């Protein structure tokens, strides 16, 4: 019996551990911090730091990344381009001298915005900390800044990498730096190449369990062949009445106060599921060779707009997707010839921004799929998705036994059964009277 409880404890520990960040729909996805030593003298060195999002569909949205690390010795930052150190720190060691830009043992670096003066820019900088996913916009999935690093003793005989890197984004955990071949840089239109003196990489992985203590989205289902609308499961993201759970009832306008970092605390509409995002899948129409699905994403968060949102879903009929209306679409073929996973996202300047809860707080699309011979059916819930994720977080699905099902034409309707019962009873009464 003791071994049984030990096994249960070990399983729970493994399931909840920070290393549990593997995503089968994006098995190689991560965010890499690249640290390039460009120049080196006896007193300082120049480092270029690049943050690259190698995830297929997860992105970094506002307020953006907030990179931090711990210096191993008495390093200071003398100057910085393309980003800002939030605090200068205690530079009292440099009395009577020019003060460094940042003396913090653990500096907090935030990205600059698009309006940065030209003399404070570097290539691929100044994006307010936002990183797109590789599929949505490969040209903006990286960000960079440069800095001049020295020490209080003005002696840089060797370069020691910082430790304890953090992206400052919920859900991400960064490992230790490791040495890689030096980065190469293109000049003169690719006719000349230079390279860094030394390069280290730091890999950061994502875990939904670390990002949030509860799910952040749920799924509801309906179909044209059944009048039942299957709602999001009860308490998918929380339950009303539990201490610490807040929501706004229809017609309420609660006072929202910003937190210390300037961001407002999330507040959702009161519902049976308490999720900020609800995804509704509706099987709309069936044609002879095709069938049509409508997807609606509703924002129930009263304080947050979702920029560059995306939806990833798993369904075996995506291999025969014919047309998508109002959304962009890209297939995720991470497992060879198996084409059952796809990514949807908004169209620029049309619906790439999912507004906060209200009349305009939703986006929707319809898609047309071909009926594949041999596998297509409306029976047993086959027409509904196996898995849905919003912004990289898996949504709570209704239990399969609650899916809308085809009417059972083999059994007579309830009205017919009632008619047969009463007719038989009448005949029996008449027989008894005649006897």
C-alpha cells in the first residue's frame, strides 16, 4: 500500500513540476536568449542580446517581456541601446566619476517603443516587448538590444555569463546559459560576413500550469441537427462564491484600480464557467460533399483586449479544409503526414484585436470542409474538435457524452409511444365493457 501512495505522489510531483512544458502540437517550441560578445577590451565589452520566439503559435503580448538576470561579479552596465534598464541602482562606488547606466546586481531590462530616438536604436529593437509567433509574423518574432558592460574594478580579463535568467512573462522558465558556435552577421547585402567573439544561448520553455492556477478558456458546442446547446462545463475556470473569486454581474460597472506595474487586474463577467474566453463550435450546415462550421470567440474579460490572438484546434477533417472566411489559417504539420491540427488568427486591420467584453467583444469565422469518404460522420460527436487552445493555453472541453448527437431514428418518438399506449388502453377498456 505504501508503494501505491509513493507512486501517486511521484506522479503528481512530475505533473506539476516546472519542467512539465512539453507541447505535442509544438514539440520544438521555445524562446531563446542569445548573448553575443561583439567587442572586448581590458575594461569593458559590448554584448548584443537577442530574444527569439521559436514557438509556432505562442506569442508575447502586452505588457511584453521584462528580461532580468544576476551578475556573477561586480559588473555594471555603462550604456545601453534598444532597451532600458528600469533602475539605475546604487552607484555610490563611483563617487567623483561618471556614473554607470545601471549598477543593479539583478537588472530589469524592458524594451523601448517604436518612437525611440535614432541614436538609441539597434537593428530589430524597440517593439514594446511584443514578440509574434513564427507562423503569424516571422518578421517580428525576435527583438534585440545592445549594451556596454564593465566592472567596478575596470578589469575585464574574461567574460563570465550571468545566471538566473527570467523573461518576466508568466509561465516561462529559463535554463542555464550554454556555449554555442559564434553567431555570424551579414553585411554589404550578404557579400561580407562577420562573427561574434563568443556566443551563449539560454532556452526558456512554457508551462500552462506555471502561467495560471486555473484554465483561461472553455468550449461550448451546438449543431443544426440537435436543438441542445452544450455549454462550457461548470466551474471550468472558477466558481462563483469561492473566496477570492471576483466577477461582474450584467449591468455592473465596478471600480478597476491599476496594480503596481500599471496593469489592471482581470475581471470577468459572472457565468457558470467563469472563463475570460469562450470558444463556441457550431456545426452549421451539411451539403452533399461538404459541411460547414462556425467558430465564435467571445471575450468575457472586462479589462483586457487580446492583440494578435490565435486559436489552435485538433480535428481529423482539417486535412480536407477547403475555405476559411474572416480568419487567417495555417496548418501545423509537426508529425509528418498527419494533418489534423491547424492555427487560426485575425486579419490585420480587421479582426486581429479581440476587444474586451461587450457588444464588439467577439470575433467569428466560418469554414468549409470536404466530407472525406470512409471517415466522415455526424455520429458519436465526430464533427466536434478533439482539442482547442487559445493563445497557447488549452481550453476546457465538455465531456464527450454530452456532445450534441444525431436523433435516433430507429426508435419511435415519444409522442408515438404515448399514442400507442393510450390506444391500446382504450381497446382494452372497450373489450372489458363488451365482455
